[in-house]
C-alpha cells in the first residue's frame, strides 16, 4: 500500500467521524450514554488522546524503539482510557473540539514527512497508525450514529 492510500483511508474515516457529530448541539454533545457513560465530547477527547499517543510513539517506532506497554504503565488499555477520561472530562467542549482538530492536523503534517516504505508493508509503524486512526475512528462514528438513532 502506498502512503497516499493510507492517508486516504485516514481522511475518509475522519470525515465519517465528523459527519457522525455534524449538527449536534453543544448540549447533545455533552449528554452521557453514547458509549457507556461517555458523551460525544468524551469520545472526541478519546480520539484525540489516541492521536496524541500516535504522535508520541510513531517517532519512537521509526527509530527502532518500542513504546511502553500500557499493561505495565497503566494496568491495561482500559485503565489508561479511564485515567485519560477522568483527566479530560472537565474540559470545556470548545477546548476538546479545538484539540481534536489541532491534534489531527499535527498528525497529518507529521505523516506527510514519513518515508514511503513505512506505509508499503505491514510495519510496526503502519500497525500503530492503523489502530489509532482509520480503524479507530469508524468504531466511534458507528457508536455515535447508533446513539443518534436511539435519541
């Protein structure tokens, strides 16, 4: 696969996520119960912190290093998500939305400069990128769409 194809997958999945929240009011975005107790705002904060993790650890992977294991550092991914949810739950919606857009922009800017060979085969780099982006966004877009259909 070429870098351009991966970037297209990211862009398409991103658009679907943004389309899932299109037209929601600020009140709707802060209602709990979309996924467990999470609101749309919480989900968008969640997507942002995984992109931040991507930005933090993709360079480590490119240099041949290994990101720390979430099971060792936090007691698992669920524990990490719970810790990050608690840390960001009180952030204003506007701040979450701004961070969502800015972090995504930084990630795309970073990816443009990554060597093509990192995208060509199933490298550790590409796997990490896939899990934190184009396979991650659709999961949350679907949950938001399903919640909207119930509301």
